[in-house]
């Protein structure tokens, strides 16, 4: 039996660890869709506007589950489906996703991030984080609940 993944990391650097866990585009896109859109099922996550391939999505969900960023449970309403949810460790990524969103909205030439949301994050990051956590608890999309569409 091999060593645990965390034992194979080359350094104790926190930045390197973070990049090991979510240092590619797709992992943060999956986390973003869970945080902002309340997506919880494979097919919902597969329907992201960036067109993630199903094998890449499956791999990233597996990695996030192995890192205890998400949990995977059988859907009680449909036993052939699974529900993916953020763990407390995954919810700790909310401020990071918000910071990347603000940075990207300032520097992406065609950003379609609602200006009202960016202003809210800049003014009250903790309040936005709290609102996202409340939306996750209610299983409702944060973006729709706050009418940023």
C-alpha cells in the first residue's frame, strides 16, 4: 500500500499545498459552481459554461473528495445519483473564490461578473461570505437568491 497523498508532497509550503489541492482551472470552477450556483449533482456541474469534460469533472470531484473539500452521498430521491456538498474545509474556500472573482472582474477584458456583486464583496466580504453560507444551508443558488442575474 502506498503512502497517503499528503505524505508525498515535496514541501510544507502552504502555497504549494493549496496548488496541489486546487491549482488547476477545473477544480476551482467546480468549487465556484458549488459556492455561487449551489450545484450539487454531477450533471449540474457538468453543465458549466466553460464546458468541462465529464472525465475531467469526475477526476476533480474525486480529488476534492479525497482532500475532504467535498463529500459525496447517495441522493435519497434518486439512488443512481450522488449529491456533492462542500465540507467546512471547502467552505473555507469562499473568501478565496470571492477574491479571485474580484481580481478577475478588474482584469478580464470581457468579465460578465455583476458589478453590484463585486462592489458588495469589496465593501463587505464577511457579509457576502455569510450570505453564501446561508444560501448553501438552504440549498439555493446564491447568485439567484440575490438576483445577480
